[in-house]
C-alpha cells in the first residue's frame, strides 16, 4: 500500500486513523445487528448509537485499559471503544453461552471488567452513583484509575445525577460525567424537558467544571476528555462534559420516529455525521486516501460478517445455566 | 462470658471488620462524629478516620450506588440507612443493580456490600420511620436478607454478612438495640441460612421474626405455667431460609403459629405458611396454621394505637391457648 505523507493534526490527542477504524466497527456492528433483527435472527431489544460514534470513541480512547467506563442502554459503541471483544458482543446479542455475559445480560447489560468496562445499564441514570463508587474505590485504593460515566441527556433529569455529582464533587472523585446529548430522551426533545441552554451548566450547582462541546468532532471530544482524565488522575476531581450529537435511528426497535422531522434527521446525517466528518478531515490532511477508506469499510464489513457466521455455531446456554450466578461463592 | 447490648455487638463487629480488612469501609448519613442514627458506629470515625467511616450527604440513592460501584471494584462497603423506610429512596440501586449484577454479567462481577438499617415500630416515630419492609428484599433473587434478634446473632451474622460476596440486607430492630446478651469478645461468624431454635418445646411451634422472637419467648414463659410447652424458632435469615429447621419443629409439635411485625398481606409470614402448607407435614397438623402480624394500616404515631397495630405478648399468649383448645376438639 502506498504510504501517504501524514500531516497529522497537531491539535489532536488521538490516533485518528485508529479511531476511524473503531468508529466503522461500531457502525457496522450495529448495522449488522439491524440486519439480523430484520430477518428475525435477533431476540430482545437494542438501542442503536449510529451517529454517535465520535462520543463513544472520543470518550473511551483517552482512557487506559485499567480505567473504567460505566455505560448506558445505548452501549454498543462505548463497549467496543473500551476494547470489549466484538465477537463476544455478537455472541451476547445472539444468546450464546460465549457472550460477554453468557447470554444472561443481552444488549443492555454488556460488561467486560477485564478491559475496564464496568457494564451497561438498563435503568436511566443508575450509572452516575455507580461510577462515583468505582471512582471512590480507586481513590481509596490509590490505583490512579479514572472512571468515565457515559449517560444520555434525559438522564440528567434523574435524581441520581444530582446526588452523584454532588458526591463526586465533595469527595473530589476521579470521575468524568460524559453526557451524550443526542437531543432526545426516547421521544422527548431535551429542549422541552429542561429550561436551561446547556446541560453542562448543571455542573456549577455542584462545584464541578462543566463544558459543552461538539460531540461529532472526534478530535474535540478526545481532547476534552483527555484534559478531564489528566485532571482527575492528578487529584483535580470530576468534570461534566456535554457532547452534542444525534442518534440517526430511533430510540429502540419500536420507534416510529413521529416526534422529529425527516429533514432534521437528514441534516445531521448528511452534514454532521461523525464518521464522514473525520474522513473528510483525514482526506484534507492527506492522512488517508479515498481508496483506503473504501477498503476500511469493506474489510470491516467482512470482519463483522465472519464473526457473525462463526458465532452462530456457538453453543447456547444450557437449562442448568438458569440457576447459576444468582449468588456468588467467590469474590471477583 | 461477658454481656453486651445488641447495639454494642453491632458496633464491635463493625470495629473488628474495619480492623481486619482494609477493604471494608462504612458510608452513610451522620455515621461519623454523631455515631449513626442509633449509635451503631459510635467512636469508629475517631478510630479509623474520615476516609473509612465516611459521612455522606442526604442522598440514599448515591449512598447505595456508590456502595455498588465500590463493591464491584474491590472494596467491601457497609452502608447505613438510618431507617429502613429510606430504602424506598435507594431501591433502584439495591434491587435493580446490586441484586442483579452478578447474574446479569454472567458471574463476571460481584457486589459484596452490606446494607445495615434500623427497622420496626415501638418508638412513636410514625408511618415513615417504623415499617417492617424486609419482605420486599426477600422477594428479590440475588439479595440475602438477615434479621438478627439477639446480640450474639447480631455480631456473628454481621461478620458473616461482611465476609459474604453478595449484597446482604441487614435489618436491625430499634427496640432490640438496648437488649443485652452474652457475646464472645473475639470475632466470629454465624452461617447465613441457619435458623436457631430459641426455645425448645413440644406442644406448639412459634416461628417468629425480628422483635416477635422476644415477645414469643415471653409468651412461652406465661403459658408454661398452664402446662403448655412452646418451641420458638427464629429463622434469623429470611434469604436463604433454613426450611429444614422450621419443618422439623412443626413436624414435632403439629401446631404452628407464625408471628411477624410486618403486615400479613403479601408478607413473609405468607411465605412461611406456604412452605408448611406445601409440605407433607401439613397433613398432620392438629389445627390450621395461625398467623399473627401487623394490622394492614400505616403505623400510627400515638402510643396505644401503635401498640395495637402489631402483635403483643398478650395476643401471642391468646393465640397459643386458642390453638391448644382447637387442637383438642
């Protein structure tokens, strides 16, 4: 392959080519799930993050493997970005014993503690205090770990958000509350549900630095998170980041998208898609060629198709598995 | 052997656990200088510092959630909720998170936390500070539920709860805090899931939980004069439940009374009745099972009304005598 002369963006803290690959993995992982669902091969529900790949990758990339993420119901991007094995994620989605959660969690609870993924949550806002607890644990044990807690815009109206931010602030915990403001909590526009301009303003109430950023600009996201990670690791306490983004798909499988216009959606998809924006930037900086982009997309599609084909052959849980793991014998 | 109060026994177990395991820490409202709502953590912040005996804001959801997050990442938090009624505010973290994470994650994470809380009526604290809601937690797979009734049980079961690798709900009864009993000086554990025969008898079995254990023992003394021999069984842990000890006693006496302070409707006493009814022993019962429990009313503040709302020694005595009469017919 021809080596392109790299004119790297000097202002970015992330390997953007590597990030682009991850973003494509996330998008095609979810497109593959959608296809499986459409042909009736996927049981249960899921919440797609297509359109939010920059917040997923830009949020997790500045973290070390031993740092934690706490995720939400819209979690696939976060999990892949933190390094959760994609094959195991497909297996979880397809109800296989080889799944990240042995088939017991499904989409909404994918966890992989070995790579710092403390798990995804089906209860909106529940992750805020759990993230504070993990950060407290790191602080008390002196591990220098940092916790990044993903959450949606709607979650900031939960009491747990306010309780956790206050706790994180008074104890100066090494945690970053990272709000993916994708404009809607299910069908409810965030504009109708809060009476403030920016969700990041809420940090002020708790003595936490709050910042609102363009969540579809990978470099902006990763730079902002990098700064917050550094601060948290050095004992500077929590940060509240609001990253503005958009979910291209509906809330979940039942969404008929009656609450937003096609035009609005098209605007975001055509002019503010995080993958297209990153590709454009890399092309402008001569860091990638159009051909390489096409190859990347194609090889990722092939990679995902191969994984699914292989996962389909895996064993399902047995009847006996119903009763395992209700109670723990050993500590993990 | 020395005698200490139930409150001291709990304080001692916490003290020892903090001393034995650096991963153990306490968090809750006013547990530091104040010593906790009822004094169970008295003196511990002075001894172990503000990091390990951690005063929190009035944020029950954050207390529970922080305990979950810390437990998943290597610590052994012991959280205090001043009154068990406040569990309502922490419910999501205990029921949807703590209870389910081990299972939901396919066994790849554990949540070794203890939730200690003061429960029950008898202090005139009215409807929002007097409930017996332990049955809620007993309904949730993944949680263990303990209701110690003596200082000895309190210390041993609290040590066991702290060592357990699951979320354990530990209900202390306010009226028991000042009761005394023999308690070993050194740390010890009582296995979770083993009932205790608090009094041996031959005529009637009373299965009692919480404060009803001491009331049943008092009632047993009263009816003894009339020649009735009562056996009192204390399950001690609602989950896991030692069914064998309960059924063995009922098989011996063939007459059974179940006494809880909690309201009977959809209560733990219903569960105990079902266990007996579903066993073959039910065919040998000399009389129908008798169930004493709280009246189906919010707890009133006024002293006489409050006493009327839960079974008292006199009602237990009456129930035993009535049961013996019915069985004679």
